[in-house]
């Protein structure tokens, strides 16, 4: 499969047209409609944009490196000409100063990250999210909104209001969340990439479950102005795409930072948090991971172990922080008629309302300890590696699962693998490495703080050596 840079070059050379790519996306969307990937699309309006981009290419005008590339975007970003519903029936807080698409009520606030730096969610001074504007300025064709887990508070892709987003390899199974539609869209060819968000794993989980690449950059690398927050000290924006190179290009555009290109100069040192993984994995996932480590060793990888002692307690920090901040974001709706929130998310929001300031501060302290431990562990290696999910994609509606050490909730088995690294703001990739029992299996690669470019270079190397992008069966 050609990467985005090659496809954009073909559009610029007029050997390929944006209109052709959009028509292919529409055909796939119609063929795969039952999977429920898209929340909103106006094909006529998108076609008009594609023709305009093709006309500009014919006139020798190229907006940027994504000129003519059809990209979907999660339905929690404000995008010009599209509604923003975030998979809920509840009113949303204002996302831009003059927000006319994203609901009513609430105030645009500027919050502080754990480091004390301002993290604005809103106030972009434009009519759409900052990252959407950057993609558009680079020539991207933003053609559709992708479905999602309600208000991004969940990892399954199940939604009582909009319908479940179904796994393209087995529609009876979960697609992952909360960027569920984004994962399915990329996996099935409904556009060439998608933009998700990741608070506890919401880019990496659907990427792993749908067999595509997902990149969660370091905290604050991509602006979140004009996005619906879930937990502003954990929220990240990130791409889902067909390759690490595609994710790197999208990151460069949205972060306005240069990503590393080229090969890895020496044997990578990769460490496994083996003690933490003990008992956590499904046996088939354990077997696949052991085989993968053996393959990496044949390519000269230096394998070791890391044992951050606070990893088993990451949930104790993440859950109070995420729930308290989510309850604050949605405080206006919760104070009124909260029936617009489904039973899948309302209990967590109510639990967030009940947390005390001491609960929240204690969780912040726990996060600081874990962050320091992870930084120390990464100082001795190039990256941590582990399965993106402890289990294969579970059936929709399943709430617990058998693993090596007993039974875990699906939330703990899936979200528990990814949340420590969004909680602590570390750049992290999920790379597809083939199928296990006919279902996608993802490798999670965790980089050093502020090491986005280095991680993308390493991820490209791993993808070349052991990556395997599975192709979803026909819809």
C-alpha cells in the first residue's frame, strides 16, 4: 500500500485525483455501512472540495504535503460545516468562542497541566479546531466525522445512542474505543487516515483491534483547541493510519514539528515490563508476544526488562483524575437533565462528581510517582514494548475475560495496558503485527518523554522488521 506522501505526490503530478480517492472512500463506506464507522458525511460537499483540490493541483498550486488526501476526523473536534455531537444526546460545553456546531452551555476554560503550563481547550480564534485547520492548510480533504464511544468515556466502541461500531474482522466483536470509527474507517479504506483522540488508550486500542497503526504523541504536542475535553491533563490528539510513515507525516502537520526520517543507527534496546505483564495476558496473546520477541531478537534487538513498581497501581491514579475532570467538563449538563447521557457513561460521571479534592490530589501525586518511574526506566533503553491489549478483541457486550491469572474486567484488560502512558504523557505507538486466531494483534511501543520523533523512527524500523498490516475481510 502506498504511503500518503507518495499519493499526495501523484495528485500533484495529476496521475491521480482527489476525486478518485473520495469516490473510493464513498464506495467503501456504502459497502461497510453496517460497521457504523461514520457519524456524519456530506458526500456532495466533500466532492466539491475534492474537485477544487484537483483544480488547484492542475494549476500547479499545492497547498501542502496532504494535498487532496481524504481524512476522517473523530466527532469531538469542531470542523467547519459539520455538526459536533461526540456520540451523545447531552448538551456539550462550548468548544470555540463562537461555536455554532457543537452544542450549548458551559464555558471555554483554560486549564493547567500537571507541569503548570496552560492547556487551552477552546479559544482557537477560528471556526474549527486548530488541528483541523492545520490539516486543511496542508491540503487535506476533511470529508467525514467518525463515530466514537459516547463523550470519549470508554474503550469498547459501544454506544447506545449512535449504535455500536463493529470490528471489521468480526462484526460480533468490539472495535475498541473511544476512536472506534476512526479505526474502522482506516481498516476498511473509508479514507486514507483518520484523526482520533487518546485519553487512556483511545487511539491505540481501536488501532490494535482494527489492525492499523495508531500514534499517541507526547502530551501537548498537538493542540486541542476546539476539541471536546474528557480529561484535560490526560487528553492527546493523534492519527490512525496505514503505516508509521503516514502517522509521522500527519504528526508533522498537526504538531508543526519535524519527525525523524531514515533508519535506526544502532541495535535498538527494548525493555519489557515483564513483572507487570505476569498473569495479565490471555494465553494466546502471551504466545504471540513471545514469538514476536524472538523475531525481534533475530533482527539484533537487545531485549531487557523494566519494572516500574507503580505500574500495577496506575488505575488508582487514572480513574479519579479522568472521572473528576470529565465531571467538571460536563458539569452544566449534569446539573440539569442528565438523561442525554446513556447508562454506559452516566455512572462514571456521577462517580466523578463525588470525588473530593483530596481524592484528586492524591491521584495527582500517584501520577507524579509513576511518571518518574517510567522516565527512569526509559533512560536505560530506547523504548518499552508490550502488547497493546492484554486480550484479543472481545465480543460486544462482554464485561469480563479470562486471562493467565484469573478473570479481569474487559476495561482493565484493555484500557489497563494503555492508560499508564497517556496518564504520564509519553509518546506511544501501536503497530499491527499480524493476526492471532483471525483477529488483529498490536504491539505497543512506548518512547521517552518529548521523544516523538525518535519513537516514530524506531517504530518505522520495527514495522519494517516485524510489522504486518492485516487486511479486513470484505464488508
